[in-house]
C-alpha cells in the first residue's frame, strides 16, 4: 500500500532522471539487448524481427540507464515504482477522474429516490477525496474510519432532530425503515436523507481509497457503483432508470476503467457485476411493475394501540353541549377525529396499527386526482383521549410523537391529549366535482370496505329496494342518504350503539320503541354505511367535528359540534363524504343530490322481484370497472427466462473478449497469458512449476521467441516490450487450437475457465 | 547494474572458452559450461565420475583455453597437507628459508580422487579453496586469480577412502558428473587422428586477467524479486521435504543466486529467469542435501528429491513490472 502513494515512486524518478541525464547512448544499449536476447533461441532466421524490435526499443529506452548498479540491485521494488511514477501524474488524474465520474453517475441516480437531493448527493459522492487528503496524515484505514465516524455523527445529529425522544442508539437505524415507509420520492428531510448520504459517503470513501492503491483497485468502485445502482433501483422500483441508460453508462464507465486504467485486476468480478447490472436493467425495463419492492420486507416502525371507539362518545358529547374541546385557526373545513373502517356487525372499530407521521406510505386505496391543501392550527382546550383532531388526509403534523394510520389518516398520540397542546396539521382534501361523481365507479376489490359479517336480510333488502332505480354508484349513494334521513330525527338522548339490532331499531322500529327513528349521528352514519356496503359501495365512518364559524380569528369547537358521517370511495376520486343527518355535509353539492333525487323519483318503479330469495346482484356487473392497477398480462406471460442462457453466453463472450483486450494491451506478459489461456482451453494447462521457455518449447519457433520476450518483460531490469509478442502468441494459439479436441474448440470462445486463472 | 553490452562481451568470452575446451572434450558442452560458470562465479567444482571419462582432460583443457597455469594433484592416503599447499625449505645457496609453493598455486587445480587422501590433507585443500591464501609460518601467500579447483571423486570403489563430510561438500559450488559420451561423440573420440584429448591443441582464447575482471562484474547482474522468492521457496521446499535430513542452507541459496547470475550471462541475458535457476539447481544444490537414513536405504538420491521439489514449487508467474 505504501508503495503506491507518491513518496517512494517520485523519489525513484528523481534518482533515475538525475543520474541518467547524460545517458545518450541508451538507445544503442537497448537495441543491443533485444538483438542478443533474440539471437539465442531463434538463430539467424530471426534477424529481421530483432532489428524491428531493436528500433522499437528506442521508445522505452528513453528512460535513462542508471550507471551505478548497486542501489537498484539492493532495492528490488525500485523498478516497479520507477515505471509507475513515469506515468503517475496522468495515471492518477485518469484514475480519480474515472472514479469521480462513476460515483457521480451512481449517486445522482440514487438521488432520484429523493425529492431535490441531487446537490447533497453529488457533494457526498466526493467525500472520498476527503479521506484521500486525510490519508496523507494517517493510515488509510484510519482515514476511512475518521470520515465514516464524522459522517455518522453528522447523520446522527440530523436524524436526532427529527425524533428527539427516541433512544439515541436507534436514531440512525430508524432512518432506514423511515425511508422505506416514506412517500415516493422521499422528501429531502434530514432524517430521510441520512441513509442515502451515509451509503454514498461510505462507498465514495472505499472507492477513492481503493483506487489510490494498485492491484485490486477497480473492484471496489465497481461494487460500490453496483450497490448504489441497485439501491436506487429498489427505492424507486426501477423508475429512476426506466430505459436502462444509467446502467448502460455505468457499464461503459466500468468497462473503460478496466480497459484503459488497470489491466492487472481480475476480469471475472467486473464481468459478473456488469452482467448483474445488465440483467437488472433488463428486468426493470421489461417488468417495471413486477420490480422487487424492498418496502414489503420492512415492517414500518408501527405501534399497536388499543383505543376505545369514540362513536359511543358522540352521545355524551351531545349531552355536554357547550363544553369547549379545542380551538382552531384556519379555513372552515370539517375536522376529523378518527376514521372507522372495520364493522363487525356489533360495532365500528378503528385501526390499531400506527406508524410515525410526517411521511407515510400510500393508503390502501389510491387517492383521488383532485386535491386541495388545508392547514390548520389547533389548540386542545378540553378534548381528551388519544385521538388527535386533524384535517383531511394528514401530510404533516408538528407533533413529533403523533402517529398515523396510513389507510385512514387517523392521528393518535399514544401518550394522550392534554390541555394546552398546540400543533399544526397540514392535510389534503379530496375535491371531486359533482360531474365527476355522476359517472364515477367504485372498485369491487375493496372488500375491506364492503365487509358486512352476517348481514341481516332486512337490512340488505332495504338497501336493495332503496337503490333499485339508481343506475350509478353515485345515484345509489345519494338515494341511500335520502332514505336514511327521511322520517328520522336526530336525538341526543337516543340509545347509543351501532350494532345490526340497534340499526334495525333505528331504521324499522315501531313508534314508541326506544330509539326507533331517532338517533345521534352515530346511528345515522352507521345505518348509512351498512346500507351502502350492502349495495357494494365501499364505505367508512368518520367521527369528527362540523365546521364552526370563526370568532375573533379562532373557531371554538364545542362538544355539540361533534358528529359522524359516512364516506364512500369512488375510483379515481377518493373518499367522498355524505351527510345522512342533515343532507348537506361537505360532500357533493345539494343541487347535485337534488338533481339525482328528482330523476330517481320520476323514474317509474321497476317491477320488484317477486321472490325475496332471488335478490338481484347488488352491483351490476357492467357497472364494475376493475381498478386501474392491474399488472400488464403480456409482460408477465412472456417467458423471459429463456434469454438467461443467451445472456449468460453473451456475458461470458464479452468477459473473455475483454480479458483478451486487456491481455493484448499488457505486452509480452499479456501475450503469454493469452497462450496460457488457450493451453487451458485445449486441456493442456502446464504445471505451475514449468518455466515459460519450457512450456513454449513445444510450440515451435514462435513459442521460443515469445518465451524470450516474456522472460525479458517479466524479469529484466528495464524491459523492452517486443511489439511482436501478440503476433507470436496468436501463432502459438493457432497451433494449440489445432491440437484441441473438436468439442473444446466449440466451447472455446465462451469457456469461462481462463477467467478464473490469475 | 551490469548492462547488455557487457553481457554480450561476456557471452562471447564464454562461448570462445567453451568452444576451445570442447575441441578437446567432445560432446560435453553442458559440463564444460558448468565448470566455466563455477570459474566465473568464483567457486569450485566436484566431479563425481568413474575413471576415464575425461575429468583430467577437462580441467587441463580449461586451463589451456584460459592461458593460465594448471596443476594436478593425485590424492593418495599418504599425501601430506604440505604436498598440496607448499612448504618452507632451506635454500643452501642464499642461506635463507624460502617458500616453495605447492600445486595449489595455479589457476586450475585438478584434485584427483580427493576422497583417497586423509582428512587432514583434504582440509588443507578445502581451506585454500575457501580462503584463497596459504599461510605458512605466519606469512600469507595468495593463490592466483582466477582460482578454480576441480576435484574428482570416484563414486565406486570406496574401500579405504575418506568420504568428504557434508560440511565440506558445501565448499564446492557445483557438483556434477561428466558421464560417458554419446555414441557419435564416442566414435569421434575413438577415431584415430581426432583431436579429442589433445590438450596441446587447445587454443588459448583468453587470459586470467580477463576472466577475473568479468568475475566481479557478474555479481551485479539483475535478479528480479520474484526470482529471489522462487529461490527461497526452493530452499524451503528442500527443508520441509521428509526424505531429507538436511535441506539447503542459506549459503547454498546464495550460491544458487550467484551461479544463476553467471549462467544467465552465459546465455547472453542481463537478467536471471526461472529457467536458469531450474537448469543449475541440481549441480548447485543436490550435493548439499542430506538424505535421511530411510531414504538412503530406499535408494533415493538427493538429485531425485531435488527434482521433486523443482516440480512442486511453482515458478514465478510472468507479470508486467
């Protein structure tokens, strides 16, 4: 390692130049060497070749002969460093330029997994050079360690700001699941950038430091680039490099590095890496939707919280009347407390699994296409429990300990609310227009939102009859709203409950029965939701607060404002609120609903089915449009694996060819390795204890001449490269090939065995 | 560092000497080359051979080609050390004690059947070989330069001989044998009127001064690191072989490096290649190895063991520098 960095080598150059400045007879000596060396085995027929080699010798002989031999005899490493240093300036410039290009391309590719992280990642890609500077002072390992420690400390401080209450030991580790559960592309917040930055800094440090030494130099950068590429592909499910251009660029840069920079490293690892990159590109290109999704492997950092259902509390809130719950600053929007999507037949239940908020995964049903942002400041003045009032689908909450159910957007604070708690919620409200909804369809796959365990026949039949004239889901939803509202009155004193029995009483109870035709918002919303589910509309119940008028810049939300409403999901438009209590909630406009009701009323009633047993399907098949996320069948069915052997053969051929190119550039030694390759391919691999001339003797004059050149290149103090060696190697190779059996000759170009030979 | 021009000059000299010697010793160019290598490397040769294969002719031919002085000592049990090194005698004419040099004061000394002499006499010769001076009555007398001892030893008929101990065998740089000539060469030798064996016809093609001037320069010939590692690995190979009681000493390996340098130069190269090491490993190392008793009984020779080691140790792979 120490030999590679400048000190030793530069000293060698200075020595050589200084002492040999006047050695003008060097070319003569050089040509003499080649001539006499070539004479020995090849006798006189070799004159022409040795003459050519002699003239070729002029170029390298420009490196001066050193008159005093003692020093170099004692210091065997000198020749190596001497040669290395003559090209060291351009060499290292090339090397570092190469690794910078590689790191930048790979890092910027990774940066696409974030929103606006390009600058940070580009800078992080260069941190390896810090380690390089540091290496001048301390050993390389220590330098790498130093950079990583600083980087991790910085990452810790950044991530700690995002979750101050977490155990410090987990701060850095937490960033990975956070990233994997974040939105795509992830926002460029510190704690989400940390994993990517640390990855890049680590890879950059390793790559630059390994390039700074010789030998296995180019393997680590290739590995790093591959790691970055794969990370980017996984984080974006291949979308960052949709057409494989980045992969192609990386492969080209890698190939250039191997062909131009370092001809000594092994060929196989880069070949494998390149093949892997190419295969990955092919996969992400051909099967974009079937890409491997790392998010499925990571359980988001979730917490199970068993929280009481606030629905029954509606009655007590209704009874409390004017009691102040919290204050709001912001637009006049309905505030949501909790969304209930599971119905057991006895009650509604809230989700029990919550993850950290700020950035959450997408909900189970796609959101609508039309949004409106809303941001409200809240201050808790009397509200109790764990549920945190919010607005729309929450995007950000200023409380760090708030957690969210990504499907419903319900917010909780596990520690419970306390009076005086102030926070800001930014949420997204779905704002479909009335005309959108008229023709909107509902998904059939959302069974979670249509589940009605052991639904009583009375309810299902009631729902069917209520919607029998309705053609579209929207008409059904509006019809049900009307049906539930008609002839029923809100009553704060009504019995609580949302079981089938309570709803049957609420809907069909005979006058005088307790709770018949009367209920709180709980019964209205539940009845609507059950009936809507019965006709196939995905429905859920939201507990929240009605919008209240502003007083002195603040809206004071009181207990009496608490309410519940159902929401129906329409494909492409998201969740739409309905209001079976008053008929004019925040959902579709009253005019739109009235239009629908008028049309339904004017339609002559179709003949009802004669038999109750033959209840028609709740959702007409034609009205069903499968959700848009079906995988492309064609891509799936084509057997792409048939390409694998072809790809493998191509990869092997490319690897072998690139090995040959590298060997060809490596002078006589490379030529000899090419001969050894062919001997191995022909099944004539020589024993390792046989010398070059000994092996070459069997292959005629060309072999003998090659052996001389090889020995000289390998063991002479100042080797003079024989330009003919590759031609000689080709002659030997031909002779070897002739001796090989026919089947060996068939697999010759793709036989991988030479790749494993060092 | 020795340069290519110097190497070419050496190669010419080596070829001239070899050609001249070969005119007297037919068909034994490899042995001649080895003897010349030993001479240029400043070492000595032990020829193990049956009588009548041309040992004496070889030594005298080398001396003739070199243009130096050649002496022959027939070792017998009653030979005294002073018969080898020389002695002080009283000169009645001058009335002074005068040193009369023994037969070691020559460029080429042929010590015939060295194992027949008593250990004391052997030691005297070996000491001169090592020290290159003869000390009589406290006065040192240097032997001439170049100084090559060619000792012969008859491997058969060992009755009444004093075997050279292992430590003293180490003093010989090379051990080899001449062996019988091939059929063609033998016919050539037998043919009446052939020049074989006629020392008088050996042309003098060099001078002792020329030889000794090269001898020092050749020690500067380039030996690449991988070659040294290879030589070291060979040494380790002999030391770890179970059939050997004693492997090669570091001195043996140094000698191998030295001989490889001269050998490489004799091939016209200004650097050593693995083939050089392999070519001269047996003459340089085989006589320094000591077999275990079991191996001796099973009939293995050190040359066979060394050949095994050579076929086991991988040669340095050619790598661009």
